[in-house]
C-alpha cells in the first residue's frame, strides 16, 4: 500500500534553530526570554516560561543566524501576533506560535545580548560559549 501524498502548506522554508529571544508584549505588560524551535520568513515557534494569549501583539528580538540571512548574523526586531499558545506537557515551557508581519534590522554587534537576563538564560539552556 502506498502512503498518501502530503503537500507542504508553508509558503517559506522552515529553519530549525534554537536561538535565544526576548519576547515583549507591545502593550508593555509582559516581557520574558525564551528560545526558538524554528524560524520562517513569516513566523516562528518559540518556547517560553509563560503563555501569552493568542491574538496578542508581541515584539521579538533575536540574533538571526547567518544560515538564515545568507550573509552574516544580525540582530532583528520582529513585530507579530501570537497565533497559538500550547501549555507545557512535560517540563515547564509554553509553546508559542508567532506570525510575523514586520522586521527591523538593529545596528550593533550580533553577539551582544538583548536583555540583562540573556547571559544567564544562555547558561540555563546550555548554550553559553
């Protein structure tokens, strides 16, 4: 028996990268750090300590890897909306799907962290250099 054909519905390539992110609700009431599971040109799937209500507009700041930019790594601020929030099943992280509708490339050194907790975050995730 042959398996049914499956068509990819995504309009852009998905990159499997775990990079630290700073997530801030644009209403200014909530800010936290997290990390990506994957990135596309139109969105990302993130893990964070707290859930954010679907429909909430967020600002995400991260260092976009060179493999994605096809040049050098650069800091990017993305404005988007939470489309899905998945409660933790095992562990303590929420899964957050974000649809991105605006990008801003930020000046500065890409290795510099966006938030003070960032270096501590990298160590907790086992990602410190």
